[in-house]
C-alpha cells in the first residue's frame, strides 16, 4: 500500500501514470498489431472486428460501474487508514465481479448471432463477426474479475502488479495472434476467430496470475472467503458510485451502434475506415486514460483524508499534463492521418474515410483530455452523476441530429464527425461548471469535517 496523502502530488501522478502507461502502451500495441494482422485478411474482416468490438464498450460500461465504485470506496478507506474496511470492500467487489461476469457470458453468447446480423454491412461481415464473438465474449466476461482486482490495487496506490500481469498477458496475446490467425506452424488458420482465441488465452492467464498476488503474505489486500457473503448494501453503494460512470460508456456503446448502423449503407469500407480511425484515437488517448486511472486514487485518498487543497492541486496538475499530451496527438492526427491509417490497410476507400475522421475529430482531443481528468475527479469524490450529465448531453447532441440528418438526401459521414467536435466542446464547458460546484460543495464539507475532528 502506498500513502498518497503526503509528498509531492506531481510525483505521485507521474509515478502512478507511468505504471499505467506501460500497461496501456502494450495493450495499445496489441490492438494495433492485431488490427494489422486482421487487415491482411481483407476489408470485411476489419469491419467485422470493428462491429464485434463495439461490445467492448458495453463491457467497459459494466466494468466501469464495478471498477469506479471499487476504487472510490477502497481509496477512501485507505485514506482513513481503515485496513479492515478496505479488505472487506475488496472481497465484496470480487464476489460482485464474478456474478456480473457469468451473467454477461450467458447473455452475450445467446445474442451474438442476432447482433452480428443486425450490425454487419453484408453477409460476409456478419459471418466473420459471429465467428469472432464466439471466443471474444468469454474473454470479455473474464474482464470483470480482472478489472475488480486491478481497481482495488490502484485504490491502495499499488500499480506495479497490474502493470506486470497486464503487460505479460498482452505480449502473450501479440505472439499468439498471427499463429492462430494464419496457422503458422500448424497449417490450420482460424482467421478472425484466431485473434479472439489468442485474446481469450492471454486474459485467462492474466486472471490466474493476478489472483495469485492476493494470496501473498505481503499483500495489503487478501482473499477471505469469510467475507464473501453478499452484502447488498455495499453492492448498492459501489454500484451507486459506479453507475453514472458505467452509464457514460453505455451511452458511448449506443452512439457507436448508431454510427455503425448509419454507415451500413456506405458499405464495409466505411465501417472499416471508421473502425481503424477509432483504434488510432484509442491508442492516442492511452496516456490520458492512464493519467485518469492515476488521478482517481491520488485524489480519492486525499479526499478520504480530508485534504481539499491537495485534491484541487491534483486536478490542476493533471489537467496541464493532459492538455500537453493531447495537443501533440492532435497535431499528428491533423498533419499525417493518411500515414496513420495506411499502416493498417491499403484500400483507398478505407483510407479516405479514416483520414476524414481523424482530421476532423483531432480538433476535440484537448477538450476530451480535460474531460477525462474531470471525470476522474468526480470518481475520486464519490459522485459520478455530474460526469454522467455532461456525457449524456454530448451523446444527445450528436445522436439525435445524426439520426435525423442521415435520412436526408446528400448526407455525408463527415457530418457525424463535425457534430462530435461541437458536442465535446459543450460537454467540456458543462463538466467544468459541474466540477467547480463539486469543489465548492464536497470539499467545503471535507474542511468542516476535518476541523470538527
């Protein structure tokens, strides 16, 4: 366990972000390398993985509910130096993650074929998506346990085990993928399904490895089956904190579903171009995502310790770091989009869609980075509803006009991207306003509580 309530905040942020960034760099490398290999299978294969990958946002939404709630309640307990409570909350989160993972597995396998048929631009894309999801859904189900364990450790300020396990599993994934996709050495290629099988194997190894950490004697958190009896009040508390954050990603999944449905008449090339653009954006945002994972426990422990000035300073330092990184990525996406997209495909139609997407959305990178930091601050203070409100406004400002305009003659895909830029600016303004209200409210209460103590 690392005490984040003392010492320089910038050092804490850089150190914890560094651990998360190493993990995410390798995860990003896997996503990009996986997309590179799948791209060798053709445009329909790329489109199929993009369609199937939309389920990742649904899982991200559900695991965010669990992960955000776990990080918040455990970090507050750690900030108050209440080891027994932190251990109890950790064990409750693990039981909850197991239940959620099993439910998702059963529902996902039952609905995978109808989903693929509904979202694929053509029969071949739908067929490949269905084959991919057969193995990818079990991999996603294991993510619930993995996220719950990692979130609890981050709450204690311990990022190293997660970095080691995640990095190793991603390397395994990268090595296995081409062998299973193309049948290297075996003569039995699995195609797009091979990419999903390699993901499943690597995540299974990561889960077993991560679990072993919590049986070590020097671990601050331990598995204790005596604490596994479900406490619904604690489940509601964790999910209550995590629900708005999870719902944000759920709305993003809906938005992506709408985009894929609208791009369907434009063909597989349009879906593939958007899918590649999305992967590139996700890769570029990894430093800010890593920073967000660092902000939540750093600010959370200081909030639990009733140190409001350190909470505000955490936001200030993290915002400057996020803006600087996103500015560099925005410049790269604006001046060299064709080079970025061309790494993954040689199809001119796919490249054209990807280039158009990157050039336009690069204008909102800095704003999105600041939104990530603000969202982590809401998590740290135990109230994610403001973040949900800001995100909901953005999704509504994009989705409703896009659905209406897509029915009009002459509709172009670029309309979606321009609306996205405008909506993100509105979201940033609203998020900053709501965060200032949280600072005036919750941090004032923290000061009064500290004085009373």
